[in-house]
């Protein structure tokens, strides 16, 4: 009730002002709370946006940073996969929740020629421009551990090479002298990034307890040359001749004992 | 607002006594049939191999023809800087057109799987007469929606999808729950112990998006017989957005509940022993003269302490 000494209109005005102030403060705190949650989500998204090493995205997937902004987490690609290779990440799997991935060590991609998972994607997180599965770059196989690889130990395991769908293109065997025995050869599996799709068959098939060859995200698997680097033999092949003028380069002849 | 929760009895007994159990739960039962039926249609594929619908509520393909995409997810993708393919955009346009026709928040009350969880918390709250604690402003969800779009823009990801309980639950039921149960349980406990109707009525930014689409919907709840209201307050107790009722029930203007936050759940229709509420259309403004006459009397007589105070 209003104070008898005060005009009712003053009390009303005061009450209205208080109510308006309260509403304003409630809105400000709501806005502040929302901003904090948004900030937390944004920071978390930046930290969690990297794909863990055991997981590989489906064929045609955009670069991970773009993928996470394009995939609506619907699962249509998973439903389209005829081999149940793809799965949707559940909360706690370590992959952004609701996004598709597979673990090559468990199930590898069968590289369907018609690529049904890509066709099923309604948003373009899996790029429909991919029409040839051999052009897919889901990741890159890396023979990561030379110490345990049986072929590096001089045995003829060859399993990764044999199961590769692009045998002799994506994986070749490089014959080297076995220095340990001095009388045998080693056949070293070599992965070629211009052909490897990252399907994961090699990692799946590796006979070791833990695979010596693993599919990694390409940006983690590949080095990158300095953009100003020129490889002399390539420049030479392109030009059809040596680009060095004759007799320009004189290298000092060093002899033992400091004399020249 | 706080006086709305001063109701000390469990609502619904009078309605059941007067109308019978079935009529006092008509809209609730219809909603459960709708919610569970939609879940079942999605689950028939993964559970029994009957593929009517593929995908999730996020984006789906029905009978290999009809694409449907949730506009909230499209908004996040836009903010993250990605323009989805035409298929998703058409799917989004169909969903937007549908909810513009039936009312946006129909999604919340008739489709969303989280609604069953939060309804359970609200029911337990009423059943055990848990006293209401402080709830955040109902406008928080709109701020949150803005913050999420800003976070999506800044991070280039669908920011809310790291924690969205709605999609985590629905996807979890179809693809495997993982740790999503913890987030769903968190929402349940928040609604049960911290804030009445806290999630759906105050926080959920997905619901906020559907509220923004709730402007042209044809079906509307109307306090058509508001003259008969005996101020029992039970509709306020069961309504997921109690602030929407008063202008229609106690105002002088149209009896139609016109707030964009009305979810069209119809629980007020069920719970009212006096049959004040009806499901009508937005064009149904007519009140008959007799009721209009008694309206004023009730207004004058009902001015005492039994009236809800805001």
C-alpha cells in the first residue's frame, strides 16, 4: 500500500521505475549468462575441433575445420554405408558428437565405387564433387613404426601391401640390402600419397598387436616443402636441360691437412 | 510470477472427477502418441530394418524422397560460414513452412523427445510439491540463441551441437547414447530441483528458434469460456509457459493465447474442470454475448486475493 503522505501517483511511478529497473537487470544478467555460455562453447569448440588419431572421416569429407561447420550430425551417411563401417560419434567418443567417422583398426572403408555415403549427405559436409573413390583422401597411411614392422625386420609379411586396394600404386615394396644378415634383402613397404585414399585396409590387416602402419589425418602425416624450394632435378627435367650455365660454379677442392 | 506456484494441491483431481480420466488427459495422450510414434518411425529402421525414415530429427529422408532439415541446425551452419546443398535447404524450407502453418512450438510439445523428460520432471515436482526455486528469465533462451550463433560464427562449428540435449537424446536413441545420458539427466535434475520448467520454458535455444516461427500458426488455444474460470490456478501450474495464459484468460481482448511461447500442448484444456479452454484457430475470435456479459461480473467479483498476481 502506498504511504498516506505520498501522492499515489508518485508511489506508482516509483514502483514502475523499480519494476523497469528489475526487468532491465534481469535482461542484462540473461544476456551476460548467454554470452558466457556462448564464449565457453566457442572456446571448447576450438579445443575439441581436432580429430583424434584413431578416427578417420568418410570419403569426400571437407577439411576438419570446415567439416564441423557443415555437418548437421544427421547420420544419413552412416545409414547409407553398406558395410557398417561408418558410425556416428556418441558423446564421450572423443570425436565431435554426432559426426560420422570410422576406426580403420576395427573396420576399414571398402571403397564402394558408387560412394553411397557421399551421395547421402544433404549439406555438402561430404563433397559431392568426389565421384571417383580412388580420388578420396580420407587420410594417409603411414608406416609409423620401423622397429616392429616385420618387413623392416627382414621377414616377408607383406600383408599391408597385399590388402591394399591400390596395390603397387598406394603401397609398393622397396628392396633394400639387409645389413643385419649381410646376405638377405628387406622389402620395405612404402606408401605413396598421390594414390593412398586412407581407406585403412593396411592398418586393419597389420598382423602386429598394435599396427605398425596407421592411417593419419593428411595434415598430420604429410610434411610441406618450403614454397620457395625448387628441386634441381625437377627443374632440369621441365626445362629439358641443366639450368646452370656451364663453368659458373667452381667448388673449392678441400684436401686433408687444410691444404687446397 | 512466484505467486503462480502457490498452488498447494496436485492439479488435475477436479478435472478427472468432473470429466473422467480420459477426457482430463486427452491432449496429453495425443501428444504422447505423437512423440512416441515419431520416435518409433525413426527407430523402425535401426531396430527392425523397416526403413521409412532415415537420419534423425536434425535432417532426415522419408521414403527415400522427402528431405526434412531442422532450421536451427541450418542457422548454425549458416553462422559457421557454410552454405548447405539444395537438398538440405529444401528440407529446411519444408520444415519452416510446416511450422509456420501449425505453429512453431508445436515441435516442442508434439515432436521433441526431451519434452517427455522435462514433463516427467514437472510432474514429479507437482506430485511431491517441490517448492519452486529461482528460474532464469524466459528471455534467456533468445540471448542464448544469439550467443550460439555468434559462437558458431567465431569457431566455425555448429557450436550448440557439442552439448545440445535434444539432438543428443534423439540421436542417442537411434545410434547409441554414449555419455549423452548424463546431459539428459542433468536437464531432468535441473527441471526437478532447480527451476520449474527451467529447460523448455527458459533455456532451450532450439525452442527459441521455434518460438520465432510461432507467429502464423493456424491452431490456437483459446480461453473461449473464460467467464467460467473459477481461479483455481491449475492451468498455470501445468502450463510449460505459464506467462502466456493470463492475457487470454484475464485480459479484455481476444481470448486466444497469442504468445509465441505457447507450445500448443493443450494441457490447460485437459486440466480445466470448467472447460474454459478449447483448441480453436487463430481466426476464431467470437465469444457469445452471454459469456461476455458474465465476464464483467466475474471480473468485478473475482478481484480478491484468489486472483493470480503477476
